[in-house]
């Protein structure tokens, strides 16, 4: 193939432009399936409402994955050609040129079909000499690399889309694309996913053209960045039905079909009407949750579960743990933080390595002055489940870990069993703000703290550790704040509503 023919091929599939908002990137398949409201925002939300947020966790994972992937590719395909370009236009041109030369393997490739508004990156194109293509007596197949152990639906659709574009470019559509997962690979048959791919691309096109407006998620993550803040605000302003816990998309649609479009509509409807629309317990749950929003006050669900037992010593604790980024590191609890109610102070136990994990649990155990007179409060079952798992792994420390478990009280269970509250869920990040609590940092969450911890170990920058500690301290204090707020609140009787 001559340079002129390669250029003509580039012109044909670029439509004389580069990818724009109107074009669908295969890497957005997860967003299309799981967060389509973000895609709607890209087209229709006011540009000034976008608030960029640095996803440090995802960025670290991407860097780590890219390094691991490139090492694997070089080992398995010694003659691989890596695409290197200054911009996406040059990258597509270089991909076409490499395919025309017949390279045995092409890494960091990109494929466009902009006349059809689709494009996507390909980790690796592998040459096969089993069929003819426009390039000669060979063709290419798609290899994508994922960090997950298990195959996910959006992986398959993503591979099928770039496989489809590849087939259009080389005039031969491979029957399979390959996905490398952790420890194994899966060959994805294009024909098995072609119909679903067509449906999802049609859905995306309907969003783009304004024919479809997907639902947002529940706050505080109603959409992904940069539209999270805007989506959270919009959901609350519109009294959106997604604010009601426990309802799925089909249930919300049933409410809308019956003329109930907002939480206000639901709150003002008779309970009997909701019972005609929804099965129990969803009808009653929905009715009283909507009423909690209407009056902006908690409503008794069941008495006797709150407040939790108060002891002489009351500690509110939370774990922070790492995640396995590569095959060489190990997940472990690196921080146990607690708010000591009686001492009015924040206490921490920090492990720098997996080997130090047992040490901080011993420090936690030793901090307890009197087990019979102490209550440990946590939110969700994670902390207790983690300690029981460690007890099974560390027989010598099992007695101490199980003794800690025995004095634990899950505040989430207590609050959930006792109240209907004006919050979209019973996650701590949703429930505490409903009563006025705010985390002090916008740039540090559970995922961010993992990245800060990794960076702190490498650099010794104490400011990174302080951000982690502030985040963890706020988690601990949020539990006590919410408990006190509910103790002091005017709680409405459900029987009177």
C-alpha cells in the first residue's frame, strides 16, 4: 500500500476531522451502561457547571496497569511496534501505516470510523495470516488488557466495537477479539454481542440527539466527574425519585406512569395508592421516606433500636486499607482511626507494611481500658468482617480480635432499623450530610487515601499523611455527629402521618 493510499484511507475514516463530543469512544462503554446521565451532561449541561475532580486512585491504577501491560506485551511479542505520536490524529495515521507495513504486533493503536461517529483505543493489534484484508494476505485481531479477574459486560462490548471498526478499516471482520484478564484470557465472539452493541450505540445516539434523558444516580455520586456536583444539585432541586432509597428503575417508572414524578408527589399521595402501585415493603418504605423529605425530619420506623447502648467508654472507629495494585504488593489495613468520645480526641494506629498490620490491631486492643465498660461503634459490617477474617488467619491473635468484635455495634443497622430519614441512602456519606455534617476535604475520599498513602511511603511527605488522617477522623466524627443529631432531633411518629 502506497503512502497516498494510506492517506486516502485516513481521510475516509477520519471524515477530515478529529474525534469530537459527537463521537462515541469505546472506552466510554462502562459510562454508557452504568452512568449514562454523565453522557447526557456532556451534551446538555451548562459548561460552567462542570467541576473537574482528580481521580487519583484511577490514575494510579492506569499508570500501574500500563506498565504491567507493556512488560507483558514486550515479553510475548518481542517484535512489537509501539505507536508513539504527539496527538490522536498522528496516532491514527501511525496505526494505519503500521498495519499497511504488516507489523507482527502493534501496541497503543487507535481506530477511527468518524463517519459513523465511533472510535477507540486498542492495546494491541496482532497480525494473523489466516485471511486476506485490504492490506494484503494477512489481517489483524484485537487484544485488550484488563486488570480484573472476571469478565465484565462492558469489556465485551468495548472489544466488539473496536473489532467492528477494525473490520471496516481492513475489510475483514475477525470473528473474535481477545481480552486478557488477571491470569487468563477470554476470546469474545463478535456475533454473540453484535445485537446488544447495536442497541447500546442507538441509546447513545438517542442521548446525543435529545431523544433520551437517562436518570441520574443517588447523591452524593449522582454522576461521575466533572458532572457529580451538578447532578447532585439537580437531583435535589427537582425532588427526583432517585432520592428515595430501595427503589429500582422499574419501580420509579411505575410511579411515573401513575402520575407520581417527584418525592413531593409521593409524599402527598395516599399510602393506599402507593400500595396499589408497589409491592410491600416498598410501598410503605417509599411513602415514609418521601414524608421525611417533605418535613425534613426523621420519622420513626421502629422504636427500641436507637440509641445504641452507651457505655463508660465510647469509641467510634474506622479502617483504611490498601488495595492490590500489582502482583507484588498485598492489601492490608494501614490505618485504624478512632474518635474517643470521653477524651474528646482522635487516636490513630498506623502500619507502613503488611507485616505491621498485626501490630496496629494489638495497639487497638491495648487502647481499650475495660472491655466490659467499652462500646466500639462502626458504620457497616466491614470492620467486624475484616477482624473476623484476620482472626482466622492469625490464630495467636484470634482471641484479641474476637474480643474487639464482641463489643462492636453497627450504627448503620441501628439507624436503618429505627428511622426513615431525608437521605437517598443509609451510607454514612449520604446520611450524615442530611443532618448537617460536612467532610472538611473535597479532594480526599477512600480511594484517594490509598493513593496518598502509597505516595507518602515513597516520598515521606507528611502533608499526604495528614490528608488521610483528616479524612479518617471525619469519618469517625461523622458517626458521633449523626448519633447526637438523631438524639436531639424532633422525630415524627409514623402513625400520625
